[in-house]
């Protein structure tokens, strides 16, 4: 497996408070890595660091061959796909209009929108105004955008939230396809994924890995 990301004694702070307090972590790819732990353990901060969304206060971090400290974090943001709790979509636009707008902003092919919506089960909602979507449907729209973007690394913050059993099965199948296509996936989750994806689980506590808890 290729070395996709390597963090060594990584420290991330916000207003002087340590969000990550010396995390050492290596992620190979293509693979699925699950970050778990209590609220405030640092799961989201790891994802944001890997996506080039926050600076490194100290330590070292290399992601997709880019040094997070000295390299171009904007380039990293273009290569990694982030899915947070709230999708950055416009409520007054339809599903298709939102995806067309996002695709145009990053010069992605709009021709792939229809196929992506079909894959995530939203083909019948293409002309639905975004504000009318349920939380789970908005999550599926965000996943459609990642399919169109085709990032090398998928960073998913609590992606199973608001998904029913069928939705969880759908997401697992989608992530299996993503990994088979050569991408790496890093997921934060309070729950175990059950091992169906052959995932590695990393337990965080206090902004670093809980010793002996990786599997």
C-alpha cells in the first residue's frame, strides 16, 4: 500500500487550546481508516488537518505528498474531498443547480451530475429545492458532489449521522467502490463500521491516539 498521509507529533491549536496534542498517525492507501473516540477527542481536527483546512502548530504532517507546514495547502484542498456536518449548498437552488454551480467553480464535468445522482439514489430529486431535502438526502447530495470531484482522499465527518439502516448499507457499498477505484477514505464515527470495509480503527483521546487502541 502507498503511504497517503503521515502525521508525527502533530499539534493543532485554536485560540491557544490544543485540538491535537502530539498525534502520530500513518494512513496507507487505498484503505478505510475510522477515527473514533468521545466528543472533543480530536476526530474532526484530524480530518481538517488532512484536508489542509487548518494549519499545523508543531510537529510534521505530509498528506498526498504535500508538506502541510511548508507546502501548498490550497493544492491539498483541491485533492482531498471534505464532507462535514453541513453541506455547503444553497437552499434556494435545486439539487442539480447546486451541483452544476459547484462543478463550474472547480471546472468539473457537469455531464457526470446525472450519473452521480443516480448512484446516490437522488435521480428522482434532481429538480427538488435543496431546502426541501431531508438531512439524509442532503448528505447524499454531498456524496454525489464528491463522486463528481473524484478526490484522492475522502474525509467524512460523521457520515452515518441521519442515515437509516438502508442508508448505512448504501454508504458502505459506495465507500467500497471508492477504495476499489484507488482512493483513501478517513471517517470519523462514534460507532464501529462492523469490519465490512476491512477498515482500520484508531481510537483518539485528548487529541492523540489512545495507546494500544489501534486495530
